C-alpha cells in the first residue's frame, strides 16, 4: 500500500467513523497516524489494533469500528481456496465447514467464508451487474443443521446432556457465529467494490447505541436501551437530590452546641447543626405521546419506569391535545411496549388527534395542578410543536413556579427549533429546554445538573 493510498484511506476511514456516530476528534486522528509509524503496516490485525487503541472510546463502539475497518482495509482476496474449492460437491463443503466450526482458525474460517461467498453468494441483477447476498450462502451450507453430526462425533459414546455436550454446543454455536460474521463481512466487501466503500459504509453501519436518535429507534433498540436507562435514572435521581439539598442545613444539634459552649464559659458562640436528612425528591413527568414523537415517547416512558424506583413519588402524565395520568400503566414488572399499547387504547389523551401543548397545559393545571409542589421536580418531554395553537405560556409559568425545579427535554435538533409550528423558544424562556436526541445528550444533561 503506497503512502498516498494509506493517507487517503486513513482520511476516509476517520470520516466514515464520524459519519457513523463514533466520536473521533482531530487529536485522536493524529494519535492514530503516530501509532501507524511504529507498527508493521503489512500486518492487518496490528493495523486494526492501532486504530482501535487510539480511536475507540467505549466497548459499544467496537462493532461499528470493526465493520468500517473491514470495508476500508479489506483483507487479501487470495487465499487457500481462491473463489471456491474446485471439484468439491456440497456434501464435501459441509464436511469441511463442520471441521472448521470446532477446530478452524480465524484466518482459515475467513478464507473459507470468502470462497463460499464467491461460489454461492452471487445473484445476477441484469446485464453486466450482480448482487451479493449472505442468505444464499447460509441457505446452501446450512451450518446450523451440522450440530447433531458434530455432537455425535465429538461425544463419541459419552453420556448426552452433560457438561461435555454443553461445552461442545457452545463451541459449535460460537463457530457458526464466526462463520456468519465472516460471510457478512465478505459480502459487504464485494458490494463496496461494486458500489463504492462510502455508500456501503453509510448504509451498513448503525450508530452506536448511545448515539441512536430517539425519533428513529426501533423495538429492538428499546430492548438494548433498557440496560442504559437504569444507570441514568439513578444518576438523575442523585443529581436532583444534590440540588435539593444544596445550601440547606439540618436541624440544630443541641448536644454538640452545648458541648462546644463549655469552651466559652457556657455561651453558645458556635452553633452546630445535624446534617440534612437525605431523601428522594418527587418527580412529575409530562410527556408528549403524539405520533410525531412516538419513538421518543417509547424511550421516555421507559425512562419513567426506571425512575419510579429512584424517587419517593413519580407521577407520569401523557398528552396529545389533552392530558391524562398514565402512572397506572407502569406498575413494577410491566413491559414497556405492552404498557404503551394499553396506554394508546385506554388513556384519555386525544380529542381531535392534533398536538396542542397549550390546551394540554391548561387541562393539566385544572385536573392535576396539585401534583406539583415545593418538593417536586417537573420534567417535560416533547418537541414543542403545537400545530399553531395558543401556547398557554402563562399557565406553564405558573406550573414551573410551583415546582422546585423544571426542565424540558426536546428530541429535535436545536437548528429545527422555531421552524414551522415549533414554539420552542417561547417555552424555553419559561422552562430551560435541552436538546435531547440520544442517550449521549441525556447523559450530558444529567451531568450538567451537578
């Protein structure tokens, strides 16, 4: 690889990482360049390790990094098998794969997968064109159906159902996963050669979990986000508790004060106070559940469920053009997706189906105004798009004045605020509004509370 091509690939690779949502600074890019000076550039795995050490900040970023690395720095396409073992029928290929699933090395597995893609993965797509697919390779070789044969050979008369079988199954399943990943990697490489590496990079790599846009998350993403939400809920509760206690003293410690007064002839020149009693603050969540922010609403209600374990009292309210309390749908043990389905069918949040923040705030003040008090933190979640209806800013101001703290999280990019029917700035003047499009921004908001 020439110096010029290496520079071009480095610049393109770093740009692709940023496009995929991995935070890579200019300084880290320069660190990677320095690391490349002290390694053997012909050793592909050393190159991968150097880039990973300088550019990857979290374990969750590694899958996307590896996928992009394989696109920008593909392995050699010449190997033991070329474009497919010659003279071997499908039965012989499956026999070979069965051996690789238990005893194959990483390099041999990659080369075999590459050969199988060359043999089974090509599908004609018109004159002079072809498409590449993983499923046709996996359908032809059907690696999961090799389990019974492999177990019979490995166990060789040993008792079934014991530790030996469990270990063998784990090893075979791990081998199948390695083969599937190797096939997918080579398919992406071939598509990139035909269509351009930049194009396949944009479509093949999803953002890291903490960079996923709340407005575009899927049901599968929600399941993954559960693990991220609970630590965030604990940190949010801790931050609000700190702000709750800041500047407050506990009750007078009479005994310590009198003991200290003995040094001044019984005159209590110095007073001592007990530390303030720690307590969990109360939380009221007011959440836009309209279709335009439905994915964000799924996440915020997942956050609501997690927060219920961290606060003395959590009350949640959903609205579209009117408001209803939805706390009852998130009892301990409830599935968030099922709760959202029940909420949509049973909650009284919709009159005409068009989001109306002003009317929702007014109805909340009328029906649930006593939910907010001096110990309450108010958290509003929504995009501040009210279909050109009156904003009811004075009503919101009165609600925020009753609360100890009030915050607004908006899932739209800040540059879209005040466009169209957005009245974000009007509400931001009353309740501080934060852009909150992903877990990374939610984390930053929580840290800012400190």
